[in-house]
């Protein structure tokens, strides 16, 4: 079998003949150019996401189970409250009351949970934006959080498009944005969760590396480090790409080195601040391990969960039958997706970021049913699918993606929020 042709990772910069990009073009021209460039991808994403979200809300209404649950744990007075529960409840607490990091032992608690849960486990960027938008617009924290998530998801779709467009063309870029809208973990994109904000930052950081905008890549990665601990994968990928660039000397020394130095500042700064406030430098990791039972266990948790699903058992932590079955199918699909991505020979930053994200997810103990959500940042896995699907006609693509959007309302939303824990 002949090898798949490599996707050009060194495609030329966009030329100035694009509308509004010529030297001296006014802001109207630039705005028009942005709309023409990103509009199709953003609209594709928004329409598919709205379709899936509508199905999600309808399923919640049909079930009515949310009325029987506590507002903090997947319940509420109406279906809309569900997307503000679980982690969303914690983010609202941070936005309203701030942080009070502390390690408080639990007396007679659930085995494995020896420290009381504390909001310091949730990084500050998303709740900070919630509070800022709330204070600026007059919206409540719920409305502000949803606004931040939706707007961030649109920027994420634009970032994914920009990355894939540079590698495989406009059509593939639009399709990739649509695929991200219907991804298995997509239910967290339009909820009081920080996932969309992180993916937006990660996609644009990768794009900046691809276009050798090193300082911008470092700054964006720094900001991403204030959003989620999973930014460690992005920090490592940007740092590795910058190190290779230093060796090649194609961008000089100062700019790649600046990116390397800036990238980890946000993550290290917040983790260090939590340790300082709690009086123990490893406090953040203690909270993750002893309050949320989430830590790197070299894949043991994933192994036991997959084994339990295959044997029809539930003798592993955080067992949720439907969500875990879907997570197992996703795990089994990863080798094929990785091979397809690598065969396209994408830029180093995309490969490193994707592999590091996967290792982090599968190598950590956590809620196995949430694997689809944890892998949501690994958007480069969609590139090979988008490249293959770009040969389809638009009517066929509309049918395929539309069907996926309807299904995603169930597996991306209802399964995670109602049949599991997001």
C-alpha cells in the first residue's frame, strides 16, 4: 500500500491579496477579511453545536431525572441548571467567593478521600472571566459563565480551523471545526466548564508555533496555564518545538527562548500560590489526590476500568456503565487515530501536544467515563478525519455531520451529565 502523502506543514503564509490584509487596509477591511476567512468554520461549528445542545436539553426534559437530583450534582429546577452543576458549581463558588486554600483532614470519610474538597483545585482564569463578565454586563454568574463558554468555543473553532487550514486547506479546516462540535466530550463545550476556553488557547498557541510567532505562543500558553492543569501537555509541546527551533536557528535565539521561559509561568505560578497559601508547597497535588482521587497512576485506573467494562463488572472506582462503555470504545479507537495523524506528518507541536494529552488522560486515575471530555483538547486527532472527509460533497457532509450532531446531544451531553459525572 502506498504511503499517504504528507500534509504540507510548511505551507506558505497567507498572501496579502486576501480582502482586508493588504498594507494600509482599514479596520472595516480587516474585519471583513476575518469574517470571510473564519465565518464558514465558526458557523458550521455553531449550527452543529446548537443542534446537539437542543437534543441534549430535550433529553433532559423527557427524562426529568434532574428534578430528583441536588442542584450541585446534576440537578436543578430546570434542564438549564444541569450544565451549571458538578464542576460548574465549583467555578461559581470561586467566581463569587474567591479562594481559601487549605488542607483539612476528613474524619470517617469515604475510603481514599482523606482531605476535604477545596475550590483551589479549580484554576482561576475561567471563574475570573465569569466574574469580570458578570460585573461588566450585569449578568448573573450563570449567564456570564455560559457567555464565556460559548464565545470561547467559537474562538476554539476558529483556532482549530486556522491550524487545519494551514495543513490541509479550507475545506478540511471547516470540517475539523464541525467535528469538534460533535466530538464525544462536546457536552462540556457549552456549559459552566473551562474546556472550551482551554481548547481555544491551545489551538491558537499551536497555530502561533506553526507560524513562528514565538512570543505570542509563549504568552498564550502562559495564560492557558492559568486555566487548567492539562496545560502541562501544551507547555511541554511548545517548549519542545521552541527547543528544536533553537537548534535550527531559523528564528534566532531570543524569540524561541522567550516562548520557553514564558510558557510554564502560569501553571507553576498558580500551583506555587496554592502551596504558599495552604502552607504546604505540594498542596495542589495533595488536593487532587486525596480530595478528588485524581492523580497519575501510570494507567492502572484505565486498565482496571477497561477490564471491568469488557467483563461486565463495576468493581473499579467511579463506575458508570453507559459512559464507561463509550469511553472504552474511544480508548480502542485511539491507536488508529494516532497512526492516521502521524502518517500525515504534522508539525512537531501538534504531535507532541496530542501524545502528551493522551498519556496524561490514560495514565491518570479519575472518572473513566469522562475520558471523552478529558480528550476534548486533543483536537489534532480530528485532522486525519477531516482530511479524509474533505472529498465528500457538501450535501453528504451536511448529512453526516448533522446526524453526528443529533447523536452528540446524547453521548456528548446527556450521557456525561446525566448518566455519569462530567
